[in-house]
C-alpha cells in the first residue's frame, strides 16, 4: 500500500508541476490566435483571464478526481495483492512454527506454478523429509531398545537362577552368560559401525583393485568356517578381470558380510558360489547359495536396518539385521549398487553388487 501511495504522490506532484509550468504559456498562445481573429474587442483581456481561472479550476478538479480514483484503486489492488502474497507466507510461518514444536505432519496448501507455489511445495517436501527422519529416529531407538532387551534379559535370568540356586554355578552356565554378553558386544559394535556408515563418517580410499585376488584372499580366510559346517565354497572368476575403483578394506567387509550370511543361511551339505563378471561399465560380483532362500515379499526390505526374514530364527543365530544395511551403505558410497534375488523359500538366494570399473 505504501509503495502504491508513493507512486501516486509522485504522479500527482509531477502532473501539478507540469500543469503549472506548461499550461499558462500554452493557454496564452492558443488565446492569441482567437484574439487576432476577433480583432481588438473591448473587455477581451478581462475575459481571457477569467477563462484561464476557470480552465485552471477545471484541471485541478479533474486532478483531484483522478487522484481519488487512483487512491481507491491502489487500496483495492494492494489489498488483493497483499492477501495473495502475505496469506501463503503467513501460513508457512505458522506451519514452520508448528513443525519446530514437533508436529511434523504439518503441510501448507500449494497452488499455482509461480514462486509462491514452488516455495510451498519445497516447504512441504522439507516437512515430509523431517517427518520421515523423525519416524526413523523413533524406530531406531525402539529397535535398539528391543535388541538390547533380549540378551540383557537372558543374562539377568541366568544370574537370578544362580542366586536362587535354581541354576548350578558351573562352566556351562557361565558359558551361556558369556555368549549373551558376546552377542551384546557384537550388537553394540554393529550399531557403532552402522551409525558411522549412515553418517558417512568414514573415508574411502579408492584405488584400482584386482577383485579376483581379493575374493581369493577372503575365500581362504573363510574356508575353515565353511568346512566346519560342511558347506562347499566355490569360486567362479574369469581370468583377466579388469580392476574396479574401490576401497580394499570396505569391499572386504562387504564380501565377508555377504559370504557370512550365505554360510549362516545355508544348511550343511549346501554350496556357496562367489562369481564375478563384467557388465560394462561395471563389474558384478555375486554370492549365490543353495540355502533357505527368501520369500519374495521380504526381498525389498532386506537392506533396511534390523530387518530379518524370520525374527526368531535369526535371533537364535545371533543376527540382528544390520549387516546388509552396512553393506548397502558401503557399496553406495562407491557409486555402486547392491541387490538380492531368490526364487523363494528353500530355493537359495543370490546377493549381487556392482562396482564401477577403474
Ligand atoms: N544368504 C541368505 N539367505 C537367506 N536369507 C538371508 C541371506 N542373507 C540375508 N538373509 C536374510 O536377510 C536378513 C538380514 O540380513 P543381515 O545380514 O542384514 O542381518 P543378519 O544376518 O540377520 O544379522 P547381522 O547383522 O549379524 O548380519 C537376515 O536376517 C535373513 O533373514
Ligand atoms: Mg548378516
């Protein structure tokens, strides 16, 4: 409104100045012609000054009228324009205040494709990201609490049993307690690693890496565990594989993780095969097993943290559902991707990841 008033004021002042400066001379010039036409009639001088006064009053009246009209329209226009601009901004201000107070489901109405509409859409996007993050945070705390509760309850149960004399204080009992404590420690280590990779708080030292050598080293390291469970470990590595651009330690971690899962979820007598193949511009590494397989409905969620196909089964095996989440973060940090395939329960599974070639 103030800006409109300034414009109107400047307009009116300019007009008045122009009228004052231009009109007397112009008027006289035009009247001169009339005087010459009419000859030197008596009283013409007086009449012309009268005419000029009237003319000037008429101009002032017209100016006054148009100024009023301009003011009224400025009032109306500024009312609508400011309502159009201010209302959504005020809405966003109030919504952001509510979001800051923890009401993350807050959204604003987004209409039109102009800047305000875009701002409203970005605002809503930000709000939904915040809502998701908040939900994830809540889930995480709930999951961690849940994971910690089981081993702690076991340890406490054993201790109580011994205090009450129900459980004998002998190596077997200590061994059970030790295993639970060990599971707790593994869980805490995994959580720490998870928070590190999720925050991206690790340094990748990518160099051209000969993946065949790495897979062979890992296989040699894991062979005793496979033999102990009577699961055969096969490698299917074509000669002369081109190097990939990757961090040796991180890819080892992923391979250990996937091969560890394959061993864990494959019963005795089964096979696990690690293979690699070039699929320009990437190298695909797959770990296939003949194990228990994964029903299709679980496949999309396997890489979510704490996700397990069968909660009770994995719990007994010590898994907490963090391994694949860590692997996914590590592979994605390499600009690669990781996925799981399975023909269904009892039909084995294949976990693959792709890395960019060096
Ligand atoms: N090779 C596999 N065959 C069948 N199921 C698998 C296989 N690998 C993973 N899974 C399923 O995916 C789930 C998640 O695997 P992930 O490695 O993330 O967790 P975990 O093995 O349960 O625990 P940990 O965090 O100790 O690795 C497992 O609980 C299991 O149900
Ligand atoms: Mg695992």
